């Protein structure tokens, strides 16, 4: 009867872990992001996502992007990393694709589109301008005059617009070889009286990111204002607060992030600005800033500097721009609690990738390095566990003898630990110390755009996506895609098997309920880890294999060390 009750309790607890994790993981832990494209017959097709024009007071029909782009004059953008154009109507950065990044792993996949014009699907754009009183300033319908037809590294373009009273507004735009635009906003007053204006910058996107945000990975409105990174403002906060969120700052930056991409406005460093996030009446989300008012006397010119980052959140680039003066731009990556530890792991992983040339092999090499660093901790852990294995028959005998006397049972167990010089808690501390290490590695592998679409070997063509090879559909022979956590790939299965082998090497739990739960946990984790990125699954599988080898060797070593001559050797399970 007691055994049946324990078995029932183990089943209930295991079910709670499995079902509870499925319900909570999307909220608290980022898994591989959902696909925004689908592949049919080898061709990539975008998933339809109709929406409203973010700059209109009322929704209107969405038109094809090619049609919208052809409706206004443009300056082409051509760099090694970016391609697109600046809309001369409104001087908007509203057409931008990331040349080095692809939508899917398909050979004919188009590059990732970051910015798109108003009136087209997934409208998303940036704009710089001025506001003022008693002076005509350029607006969304103003047509600017360019100094050249193409913007490229080392070849800036000046956009100019003059109002009827003689004030000329200029945007002198330059771009580097990566993802940073520099914009010099210049006002030349050729009129007869002084004018007062404020410069501003804005980023507007019609929809929330398709990437899910979670407790450990912020996606959405993001900023570094007032010497502080802000991950608290999210889509829901803007939905609920019609007035928006406003911050006063000196410099800093603000914008929107997806899982891998960032569009951020960078006002003049050290200059006072009023920055805000808001949701417009049309449903679009907007990040903007405005400078302090300034006066331009007749015959004078005043200018201010601003920058726009629009691209992939590659750590090396964020660090480089940060060193060049953009305060804490690397905080756009939601590092989490262990930032101080994650950064060197990130740098080590990228270095290994640059040397080896295969991200999967780099993950394996990183796993070896981590296990090597943790070896002294594991050594202490397995020495304690070997001691527990050695005295396990004595522990069971004591438990059987005093099973009806809990107080005496505890006394005898403590006496046994003292006589045998064993600390049962010694094996727990190393495990606790490894938790931040695993969490840091988990975050690195989940947020690294460097891992996106990186192949490993055989069927694993994208380490940032779940393992696609599953026996549920006979490894792709059956024409259907298993739903949700049922799509268990080869790597999650290997994870479950290796974890089961690892637990089998550990001392058996005296409590039958705990032992039952431990025996089922590997298979539960197999389901839990199925939706995660293959890169993380690969790390865990390799780590388990190394741990198994390490356990066997250390147990062999300490079993012989702890068994005096003449005593029987410890029998392995």
C-alpha cells in the first residue's frame, strides 16, 4: 500500500513538472523563436500579416511593398551590410534589409528586412526632423532635395529643404560599413528674424515583434537613459498607458529590439533630451526624443549630431560602437543577472568559432573548456558521492532497523556520517555553483545572433532552431509536422538517454518517491528541452557525455581509494 502511494505521488509530481513547464516556459524562458516564413517546395513564403498604416489617423488597405516604394523619390543605400533607400518624402529611413542575414536557411531565402515604408506590410521606419513655433518646419509630406543619388560608406548625402520664409533645413547623412548611420541636423536661418526650434528623432513600428518576450529575455521597447538600462517598459505597458512613458536624460539611446535586431536612436551625447515611448491612435508603437529648444539668429546656422543604429545585435559591433562613444549600447542585449560572467563566455565562444569555423564544434570545444574549469568542483562532488555509495548498505540497514523510530534513525545516520567522515551536503554545493554557469551559457546560446542559422553537421542546419529530426514522423518520411513538444528531435532524445545514464551512476535515493522522480526526470527533460535551440541541446548532450566519463573515472578512483585492502569493492548498479 505504501509503495503504491509513493508511486502515485511520483506520477503526480512528474506530471506537474511536465505540464507546468510547458505552460510557463514561453513566459519565463526564451525558446527558439516562431517562424515568420514558411518553406513550400523549396521556396520561402512570408506568413501574411496584414496591418494598418502607422502614420494614418484611420486604417487603410495595405499595399505591396514594391508599389509603396515606387510612389516617392529615394536615395539608395548601399553598404557591405545594408541595402535599401531613404524616402525623400518625409526624409524617412524606411527601406532597409540586412545583407548578411537571411530570413531562413533556404538557399534562395531573401535577406532579413528590418525597415519598411508606411502603407506596406510590417511598416517600420526612422525619421529625424524639427518642431517649432511660428516657423514652417519639414513634415511627413515635405519632399527633400538630395546632393547625391546613393549613400554609401565614405560618401555622405545631404538632404535639404527650404521653407517659404528662408529657413533651410539640412540632414547630412553618412553610414559606415556595418549598421550605424550618423545624421547631422543643421538649420540655416536666411530669414529676417530669429527662430526657435527643437530637433527630434523617432522610430515607429506598426506591430509588436513576432519574437516572444520573456522573463529572462526582453524584446520590445528598450533604452539606456539617465545612466540606466530599462527593460521594464514593454508592449503591454504601452497598450495600457495611453500617455506613454517619458524620461529626461542627457544623451543615451532608445528604440525597439527583436530577438536579434535593434533599431535605436542615439541623440547627441551629453545633451539634454526628453525621450518617450508611446502608442499612437493608429496602433503603431513609437520611440522618440526631442532636444532642448534653441534659437537660430538671422544669418546664423546651428547643428546637432544624432545617430541611428539599425541592424543585427552582434556583440563585437555593439562593443565597438560603445567604445566609440555610444553609452552602453551593448545593454541592448538582455544579459540578465550574470552579465559579468556571460560576456567572457560570449567572447570565448566567438573566438572559438572564428578559429574553428563551425559553431557546433565551437560549442563542443566550449563544453570541454567549461568541464575542465569545473573539474576541481566535480572532484569534490564525486568524492562525497563515492563515500555515500560506499556506506549505502549500512545506511539501508540503519533505515530498516529504526524505520519506526524517526528520532533514533536521525541520530544513527548522523553518527554514521561522523564515523565514516562523510558530509552528505558536500555534493550539493558544487551543483549549486554550476547553476549560474549553466544559466550564463544558456543565455549566451539563446541571445547570440552569431549562432543564428549556423549549421553544425548532418541534419542540423540551424543551431538557433529546434532539432528538426524526429521519429514522431519517421524522420520526415511522413508528411506532417508533429505539434508542440511532441516534436522530439534526436538531440533531445540523446539528452534524455545521457541524463538517464548519468543518474544511474549516482547513489540511489533512500526515499523511494525521490528515487522514482529521479528515474523519470531524464525523460521529462527530454520533452522539456525539445522546443529549445539545437545549440543549447548540443551543449547539454556533450556536457552529459563528459560528465558520465568523468563520473566513471572518479568513482573508480575513489572507490578504490576508500576501500581498504581485504574489503569487497563497491558494486556498481
